[in-house]
């Protein structure tokens, strides 16, 4: 079953995505979707996400990233595939 395959994505979310609760909401959504990974703010004003989950859950999580929380204004989402690292949990990283 292809939907059970774990995929690894590096996601950069650009726009008005800092100061709007993006990281906390990303953690809440990821936890509810059983997506594992990390999220942090970048110095350029974007948000970086490393995420792992089934292909189906990852599609749903990326769809959420394209809109973000209510106060966000997502302008662009860059997605890069990577090697699965078997990350456990979803962590907010602070710079």
C-alpha cells in the first residue's frame, strides 16, 4: 500500500508567517495528523519545517501549510524531498 510509505519533506513557508502562531499551530496540526518533525522561524522571516509521515498525511499537512493559521498570509511554499530519518514527535525549535 503506497499510502503507508513514510516520506520526508523539507518545507519552507514564506509570507506573513512569523508572529502569527504558525509554529504552534503547525505542531498542533502535525500532532493531530501523526506527522513527525520540527519547525522553526528563519532569519529571513520564513518558517522552516522538517516533516515525516505517510504520503497521505503529508499531503494533508502540506495543504495546511499552504494556508497556515488564521492570521498568516502564505505567499509561497517550497518543498524538497529527502531521506527518511525516522523522527519521533514534532518539536518547535527556537533560534
